C-alpha cells in the first residue's frame, strides 16, 4: 500500500473522549450510539489534525472541546430532513468543521512562514563576480 506524501502509517491520536462528548451532549451516550461516537471521534480527530496541519502530542482543552462539539453535531443531526416544498434532503450526518470551529482552531493551525534561502557557495560565487 502506497502512502501519500506527508502521511504516515500511524493513526491520528484521538483528540476527544466519549466523556468529552457526553459533557457537551448533556447526557450519556447510549449503547446504540457508542460505536458511532467512537468512530466519529477518530474521524473528527483526523479532520482537525488535517485542518491544523499537525498532530497533537498533548491535546489542548480548546481542541478537545471543538472535537467533542463536532462529534455531538454529527451524532444529533438527523440523517434525513425535508425541504419546505416537501422534497427529501439527504444528509449524511457526517462530521464537518463550521466557521466557528475553524475560528476556535485558528491558534493551533500551522501558519505559513518564509525561509530565507542562501548558500555559502552562492556567496563565494557572487564575490567572484564582483572582483
């Protein structure tokens, strides 16, 4: 199996726990929801790590909170909704990052930076041309 550039075979560590999800849900996760909640935690952890461009060896509380909230949203969104004209709208109920989630994750996101590139050889060559 080939890996894409920049990926590893190591799974992304979970950024939240079922207890974090239950705290934001306001109730215990039911037995029927448990497997889905655990799978969503894995999915959301990969989603947030990818968005932030980094893995978290220590998970900041704010990141755990966003992860748990995204899981709660995915758990509680109805799988099928109906438009006002009566037509069905299919919704997967899958995890996504809202603009508020992205705003909360902004301090933990890798930013762009510039790096000055130079070479000792280039300096010597330039000095030669200046003689």
